[in-house]
């Protein structure tokens, strides 16, 4: 597939020395494949479970992204890579992807009619005065 994102040999050789080494636990799955998959998901905006089969396993890509984000590894990688050379012509520093529920269409809801402010004020005044009038008329005095 030509629409998949793969780190070039040049990009990988610049990135690889900055990756965490000697991590505890099982040996990591192919870093280049997993990081390319993570970058593909971030670029395309698909769900983690919809990672193309070339980047599999999807759960590994998801776990690595979130664990490294928690440990600020991505931040350190970005700082090291940015300090290495000139600023490219095209740069994305912050890009945000927000998923909204299909019912979040921005509509206000409710009956759709606004009440006039003077009427609202009168109703509030009545609601305050009503208990006083009732208490004044009560036979307990």
C-alpha cells in the first residue's frame, strides 16, 4: 500500500540512537515498524485497533505510544531531533484530534423558544412575593 507511512532510512538512522535501551521485560518488537505505525495512526487519525496489518500488532503500538507519552520519551525524542538540525520548511508542533459523539451536533436543545427577560423577572418576583402574601393571609396570626 502506498498510503502507509514508513520512516525513511535517513530518519530512522537519526532517530534510533535516541530510543530507550536496556528496558526491563521482554525484548521489544521491531522498533522501526511500531514507530512507523504510531506515526501512521497520528497522521491519519484512525483508531488504534484499525492499524494496518503491516504495522501489527496494534496493541503493541498503542501500549508503546501511551507508555512513552507517560514517561515523556516522545518529548525528549522531539527535543533531541529538533536540536540536531535546521528547522524544516513544513513543521507541525501541535495538532489536535477530537472525537465527538454523533449527538454532539452543537444544537442548544430544549424547546427552542427563549423567554423575554422582563417576563422572567416578573415571574421571579412573583415567586418571592407569593409566600409572603400567603403567610400574611394565613389564619394563624
